């Protein structure tokens, strides 16, 4: 009976520990996402670019697949220049041993708060030298095509 009780306690401890690590990872990814957004909002494209892996690919509505940091930065420059803001709401972050998968919802809104696009996203982050970088990103709009102002 003691052995069974010990195993149950060990299992509960492991589950709590895994949940705490997952929570820490989600917080870390959300903080990094916020920094990416701040760099974009400030038009600081040098800092913005630092959050992307050299081999990044991104799939966004209205664009061919973007490959490489320069293509990703170029696609986002008009947003910053027009003071359009990207708002992310992370649902979950999954630890993939050196990678992390983040999924959630997004809104793109004008400076006066008008939502011009919204939908869901999935981002694969890669940890490089202690820093999380976006490795793969996919965005899927939930707005009808004729409702978008692109």
C-alpha cells in the first residue's frame, strides 16, 4: 500500500511540475510576442527582425508564402507605417523540447480601434542561444473576403 501511495504522490507531483513548466513557458512566449508587437508598433524593424529565425516561413492571407526575415519584415512594414496594431490572444503554448507551439486568436485594428481583420494563428517558436525566435507562422482570417479592407 505504501508503494502505491508513493507512486500516486509522485504522479501528482510530476503533473503539478509539468503544469508549472508549461505555465512558465506560456508566460515566456507571451512576453516575447508582446516584445515583437512593441517593436512593430514602434517601427523598430531591426528589433522586430531579431525575433525571427533566419529560415522563417510565414503564411498570411493575401500573400504568397513569405520566406526569410527580409520578406517577413517587408510584409509588416505597411502595418507599422499605417499605425495598424496586431493584438494577440494566446490560447495555449505546447513545449516541444527546444521548440514551442503557440496557438490563439488575433485582431488587426486601426489606430482608432476599428477591427480590419481577425482570425486564428499558429506559431512554431525555436529556441536559439536562449532566445525564442519565430520559425514558422500561419495566420487564418475568420472574416469574409469582402469584409476585409486590404
